C-alpha cells in the first residue's frame, strides 16, 4: 500500500475535513481528492504543496518521510510515532499525537501514550477528550 494515500486521508480526518472541504481549500475537485486517497491517481508537486498547506502538515510527512520533531514535523518513534502512522488509531488520539506543541506542553510520557492508546472508548473522542483522559489518568496514578 502506498503511504501517501493513507497519510493524506488520515491528515484530512485529523483536520476534521470532508473531501469536499479539502478540495475547496486546495482548488481541486472532490473527485480528485477521492482518487488521491484511494491511490488511483498520482499527485503533482504543486498539489502536494497545496494539500500540505491546507492540512497544516509537511510535504515530507505526506510522501512518507519520517521527519524529526521540528516545526510541525512528526517524531515517528515510540508509541506517539506509532499512533501517527496507525491510520486505524482513533482520530482524536492521532490528532493529539500530531500536535507537537501541545504534546510537549503536556509533557506526555511514553507510559502515558501507551495508556491512552490502550483504552477502548466507544464512539468518537476529540483531541480535547484525550487531553481530559490524560488528566484523569494522571489523577488516578498519583
């Protein structure tokens, strides 16, 4: 499986955008976005840049590079990195893992990432919901 379609779809979902909304932000049509996400269409450098900008991620991330944690980059090590690469992980948890500034401000440990990833929650939980869950985990662990 090509990593670009999976990362594009995951980034779009993490940004809570529909294909139509992403298409509107990039000047592409929804069908083009759909074909990109299914791997049925190649992508130009210009479109890569437009997609990355609209999704607030790097082109390097979209094309499969594991960028070190710098200015919006992603650290693909440990549980946090595994969450970023796991497209089946809950969207809210992936969004928290991708928010470098927030993750650093919260100083989330590897053990806490594992705890957050291990909890099965019915329904969809937002990034803020996972922050609240983290606070609860810390409260009961002390």
